[in-house]
C-alpha cells in the first residue's frame, strides 16, 4: 500500500510539473534545417528566462500544415509562403536566420574550391547534358585543374526538403531549360542521379561515391569537410561559400515587409553574394493574440543574444538592418 | 460445449473478452483500409487505377504521379532478396534439423533468431558504411568483368558500380529475411515423423537422399509458407532499403542502378508533401502496398494451414 501511495504521489508531482511547465512553453514545428540553431537558442533562452521552447523538426511542409491547423504557436518553413497564401490563411511571416546551399564534389586529388562552374555548366551537369568531368565546358572554366575522363554521378535529396526548394529555385532562375524541364519545388523529378535521405544522406553519398557532385546545406559541407565548388553569381564573380558571401546575399536581398518578407534570396545581386542563399521563415497565426508576443519575444531575444550561437553552428545571422526591419514589422502587426 | 458455458460465468466473460480482442483486429484492418481509401480518393479520381499503376512519372512539381517506378523497385529488390535468401535459409534449416551435432543446434538457432531481432535501421547503417564500399570496390567490378560479359545477362550489370543500388538493397533484404524462412522451415522439417526417416535410412538411403526425397517433400508446404512470410517482410521493409537504394524514381535494366520502393518513397516524401494531390498519391501508394501485402500474407496463411492440416491428420 505504501509503495502505491508513493507512486501516486510521484506521478501527481510529475504531472503538476508538466502542467506548470506547459504554461511556460512555446510550441513550434517545421523545418529541419534550422532545428539545431532553434534548439540551441531555446536552451539558452530557457536558462535566461525559464521559458521552454518545444520545437519539433517535422519538415517545412509539416510546419506549414501545423500552423494552418493552428496546433502550434509558430510554424517554420525554409520556403517562404506567398503573400496571397498568407492572407488566405490569416498568417504572418518573417525571416529568422540565413543559410545557403553549397554544391559539393568528390574528386580524388582535387582541392576544395579548385573547381569553378558557371550556373549554366552546373545546370547542364544536373540535367545530364554534361556527363564526364573532362567535358569541354568544365575544362574551359578550369584550365589548370587536371580533370580526368570520369563519369559524373549526381547526388541529390530523395526526401522533400527546403534545401531542394532553394537549390531548384536558383536553377530555375538562372537556367531556362531547367525551369522548363524540371521546375522548382521541395521535391522535383530529377533527370539523373541518386538520392540520399536528408543532408547527412547526401553528404554521405558524396563521400562514398567517387566523381560525384551533390548539394548540401553549408553547415553539412563544413562539418563533413566536403570540397565545395566556386560558383558564378549574378554580378559575374566567382565566389566561394562563406559567412561573408551569405551575409552579402542577405544584405543585397530586397526583403519587403509589406509582402511579409516573401523573397527567395537566390541569385542575389550583391558583388560577392553567394548565389544559392536562402532565409528560413517563421509563421504566426494572426488571431493568436496571446502567444504571438511570446514567440516574438523569443526571436527578439535570439536576434540580440544568439548571433554567436548561430555562427558556431554555421548559420548566418540576419544582418542588423534586416533585424530592425523585422522588428518594425512586428510593431506594425501590434505584437512587439 | 454450451453446457460448459452455463456452468461457469467466468468462462463466459473470458470468451467475450477474447472474442472482442480478436474482433478488434478486424476493426483495425478495416479502419486502416478505410483511411487509406478516403485519403487517396483524390488521386484515385485523378489518375485512375491502371494509369496510376503503369505511369512511370513521379513529378511533384507538375503534380503528375504514377506508381510504376516504385512497384518496379519493390518487385526487383524483393526478388533479389528471395533469390539469395531461400537457398541459404533452407540450407540452415536442413543443417540444424538433420546434420548438425547437438551442441551446435541451439547456438545456431539463437544466432538466427538474433538476426531477426536487429532493428532494420541498423541493417541500413551497416549496409551504407560497410557493405556499400565493399560492393562498390570489389564485388560489383568483379561481377561486371565476369557475368557482365555474358550476353543478355550482361545488361543486368551495366553502369557505374557505386554500391548504392538494387543489388546491395537486395542483399541487405536477404539477410533480414533469412531468419523467417529458416526458422519456419526448421519447424516444418522437425514435423517430419522420425519413423518415416528411419524407414528410409533402413532401406539404405543416404542423408542427402533422405533430405531430398523424404524431409523436403513432406514439409514443402510449410517451407513455402515461410517463404511467403519472408516475402511479406521484404515488401514492407523501409529504413534498411532507404539507406542503400539510392531512392531514384526510374525503371532501369541494370541491377547496379538506383531505384525506389513504395515504402522508401513514403518514408522520404511524406513530411514535405505539401500539395493535396501529392499527399493523396502517397496514400494511394500505401493503399497499393497494403493490398499487395494482404494478398501475400493471405496466400502464406493458406499454405501454412494446409500444411498443418496434413500433419495433424
């Protein structure tokens, strides 16, 4: 009997904590790409304020579905929603952090960043028009690199993903043939190649398969020490992926608060801008007057205190002017 | 029988409870079928049955979907798995029941059961990190330079050996289903009456002849049931295959090419499927797999029942 009583007491205690905690919890769901940085911010925020962040990385599509169904305090998506769609679903949207997609390759004996590609050449490789590394288009761009006659294996995502959405949006912008044949989306019908599950799957396949080319989020390229390409950007310069080139893309992008910041950051005009950049977005339900200020408070705190954490995790924080633009947007919506 | 129930109310309660428990299975199956059907109805309306089954298009951007590529991958990976697993599994069963010395029987039996207990994701990781490099560097080039040179069979081994392909997926699957066929075959072999075997030995038959002419014919229905159960398992396997198959919606003649199966497509694309018809098409794929597995397992059960009836008679 005594053990049963202890058990009941213990369970009551646990549940009462659960209830007490529930009042101080922010619930979010969506994109898996920013999950590491959101959870690191959430951890620090909890230490600073006692408010807990419960973020479920179920994918951008899932995040959009959840906020439309109003089951979470905020949704997260790597692909921005169009202003019309936001109006229809009565949602708000703002960017939280910047990331970039990086084409990576595995060519034995060739240095990272040694290979330059124009957007046109990259597009041809992914369409299956260029099938060997010593193709004349690639050789012309890289006269000093000893390219061998090896077949190119394209590695891409097999699961639907925001990374793919950013990458294919870029390809559709710079390459009419891609737009016509494949198009842009979280999942597309790839003309060639093999599919890895998640960023880690693609990183793994690229490491395993010689003479392959793939694309991953910047963080995965860095952590796995994959060799990246240099790409030609809209200004005509060959740039390599770095914090600076992402920052330049973010700074030159025209984020418009009246359109709820709807913008694909791909092919940004900045001189040193990395062409395949993208912001990841937070979605709020307009009528949730109570929880919205709490969510905004969290992101405001993260904008002020979270830049170092983000950089340590290889994410690019929003540039200061953009942060202020977002704050103005919050004010105009009456939640800041 | 009815007299018994009248006597003891506990028996009545017991039979009602167990009856309800069994009925709940039917409710679940019908419930799942109902959900799959209603969720996939937009896709069924848009693509029809035959068109969906035969279309090789899987294009989320243009919202045009077909199941043929996934069906092809599922069928080929399963076929390779069975092709490798059946002889090995029957060999294991024969060894354990007829040939092995007693002290080896239980260690091998336990090892087989452990093989069945390893979670599939671990097979997937082992496959990607250990088997894939071996396949890419040694086995597949070797296959290309031997079998690949033979006309007709050669087309099965064309392409770049990367190790991320149907053949590797089939091999991993075969390891995963061996325990099922092996343990059911072992049980079936054990049901062969000793007296029949002893009579055969008394007539001067060798061990090989006893296995070939007495044990296997006597238990072939049981073995067949075991094979079909493995088939069901292979059809539904997801994570292990997702790691090593390359997840590509295409139909190719070569076994060294990437492909996609129904389960892998579902696991990969479900979370980010944002248009209604995309989601409905995934549910449609699930419905097809459900019906396929249901038919397979029904066949297995049919054979197992027939085998049992024969032994108990």
